[in-house]
């Protein structure tokens, strides 16, 4: 049975695990919530990010092997206006995302949810604005060949080669990577969950 200070990450994303480790919050275990992450019809992007984060936390917290632990979940939604961009399933879909983002501003909504035994799930929404340069045909084609777009909301990885596409970012950079670290730390610290280095005598 998990201990009261164990942290379980409800995510299939290796990026979120890496981000947590950077701030001394490496999870004790990682469990894929395995939920349907499809947006609901007419659902606003920000509301979608929060809902999915909550549903991931609820799904994992209900599992016997996570009962008694603190469960952290997150979801990232990339949006142009009210349009939610997908995690591309193929190069054509990734190309459509890049063409839509080219020369435009968009928003990255990060939903965070923390489930604690016997308490209400705490949630937080973080929104980052991002501006892309106008992409050339060659840049789009070259980026598609990297394969970096696979599994990435909006079809790009800001921590990878797509960094050269970004003219400016307003807000949390780590939110665009996959997890807003400042806000995540505030939630966990507010629950009294110490970081790894704080546990060393």
C-alpha cells in the first residue's frame, strides 16, 4: 500500500516525469491513466485541459495500487482561438498544425490536478501565449522529417528543434513543454509534500 507521502504521476508522458525530476519531485511511480482524451463537442480549450487533468487524477487515484498516495495529473491543450489542435496521428495532420500556427499567436493551456486521499481534488489552469514566426515550406518539410511532432499537442516540441519557430513566449515556458513547474510546486508544497532534497537529514 502506498505511503501518505508517495507521489504518483498519472501520465504516459516521459516529459512530465523529466520535468518533475528537475525540481526534486521525481514521482515514486508513474501510472498511465488510460482515459479517452478526446475533446467534447463545443468544449472550450481551457475547460478541456482542466477536465482531462481532473479525469486522469480521478482514474489513477481510484486504482488499488495508487490508493493512499498523492496523485498528480496534467493535460496540455494547444489552441488557436477556440480551435483545439490535435496530437497529430500522421505527417499530414502535423503539417496542418504547423501551417495553422505559422505566423500566428496561439495559446497553450495546461491543466493540473492533484488528488489527495480524503480531500477534494485541487486543480489549476495555466495559460501561456506563444507566437510563431512565418514558416517557410522548407522549414515545415524539414521539421516533419524530424518526427518530433509525434505525440505532441499542436504538432511541435518547443524544447526541440521547433524552438527556432518561436518569436516570443508570454507565460510559463515549462507549461508549453508539458507541465507548469512553478504552479505544480505551489500545489504540492501547499499540501505539505516535501521535495526530495528537503527530506535529506
